[in-house]
C-alpha cells in the first residue's frame, strides 16, 4: 500500500471566487485553519492517518511574493500526529492578479509549487504526495463554460481545460525539480451519462461523453491526447476518483440523476474496473460522501463497492471520506451545511467557535469497515517493514 491505511479523510479547502464575486475560503469558514491540530487529533483518534489538506495559493502568493507562514501550522500538525498528507495546491482559487488565460499563470503556479516542495523537502520525512490542480474537468466547466467560478467565462470550457492541464504539468515539473521523490494524485470527477428514456437517439453522444470527455484531463496529463501540452506517462501517477451519488445522470439533463434502483446505473465497482483497464494505474477514491442520515449507508455501500473492486484486481489504494467534517455552501456561506456532512458536524457555540460534533451512525459504520480491512492492513504493514529491513 502507498498510504498508511485504506481509509483517508479530506478537509474541504475550496478558495474560489463564486458566482456573486465573493471569495470562498472553506479552511477559514470551517475554522480548520486555526483548529488543524485538534482536527488531525480527531482523525488519528478515529484510525485515519492519511489526509487531503489544501494550500491556499491565493493567500501564499502576493503578486509573485511567496509567504508560506500560513501553511506552517498544517505542516506542524501533520508531523505531530504522524499523518501522511496529500497536499492540494490549487483547489479552484488563485491569486486575484492572475488570469488563467494569460501565459504568466502557469509560470507563477510553477514558482509557487517549486517553493512549497522545497519547504516540504527541507522538513524531511517520506516521499510527499501532491494534487497540483484539483478537478481540472469540473473547474473548466464551472469557470470556463458556465461562469459560476472565476474567471467567470462562458463557452471557453475546453480551452480552460487544456490550460489547466498545462498548468498542472508545469507544477509537476517544478515539484520534481525540488524533490524527485514526489508522487502525484490527480483528482477528477468520475461521472457517467446515459441517453434519456425518451431520447434514445442520444445514446451515441452519451457514449462519446463517457469514453472521451470524462477522461480528457487524465489523457492530457499522461500525454495520451494533445501531447503538445507537455503531458507524459510518468506524470499520470495515481488517479484520484471523485464520486458522489449524483455522478450518474441522463445526458443533457444533469438534474435527472439516476436513482439507485435505475437499471441504467452502473455499480461503482464497474466504473473503477473500466478505469483500471483504461490506464492501469494505482487509484484512490479521493472524494466521496453523502448528506444527513444517508451518510452511514453511503459509506457502507461505497465500502462494499471498493472492496469488491479490489477483489476484481483494481489497484485501489484508498477511500477518502470528503469532506471528513462539515462544510459551507459555495454560494451561500453563512452557516455549515444544514443537513450535515462527514464524521463530524459543525455547531456554533456561544463564542462563535465551531464545535466538532460526532455523527455516531457514520462513526459506527467506519469502525465496521475498518474491521473488515484490518487483516489486509496488518499484512501490508508487515510487508512494508520487511522491505525496510531489506
């Protein structure tokens, strides 16, 4: 195994400018930026030792001047709790003075990546993991096609997707220059569409979307498509699969999400198997969760699918509950999610501090899944120790 345990946790770390022109900073809204030490203790107490954490490029980079002081509490807490971090370097948000359509964008991102990788390398430890650009496909749609995120463009999604892939590649080249040990987890939404029942003529178009569009960002990074962007097979390291209950819908009708008992819905294990057959790379389920009372059953069901996929030969290295704690809405960030998400809900006390309140049904389901995984993880840990002794 690449990580210390199959179950991972991810803290929502979006920093985009939303459709109303407001900067959303989930790490500040959830108070994770000031309570990171407590939050990581909660995770390790629940047996989770791999986390997805975000570095806020827009805060670190002031017109090219880099100050990583705001990241030091995250680095210190991770070292203190001995957790492995997948560092998310660009989660939708970028410095105000930059434009993704300008050539200086990728250069500034590369400078930032190089400096952060040097900082991580100087602090020692095992080979680090990075997600250079989170969800290229989704961000290209949100920021370049429908204008709900900055840069608030419409009809330029394909162009923005290629530019974000080039930016990711520039970031990886810079990181590897600072630390050749670095590994990369490329997180993308794994979605699937079907022809509507009343529009069977859209079946071929839906199949094209599933075969081509869903995989474009990974294909760009791996140099499979448009190699002029600079992609190479070695850059396509670990696939991060982001999957939620609404990831299968009717083509051209995204509000028509396929019900769980819809015969057109493919089991998650089948989607993972197809992806493994296409790329043959290690994978992690980098994001998955549900809301409210559905959280525990979703974790149970997704755990069953992941274990089945592993039994079928998929090189699945982890399952990340994301968000591991509650979050705020991207466009109405006044209070945490009213339904609740993750293993801990966020509840304000009288002083404005957000208390971390356990969602007991999901914790119970987590323990059941960990018990099923325990024999495999003990064997994996023994194997790692043997390799070290050799």
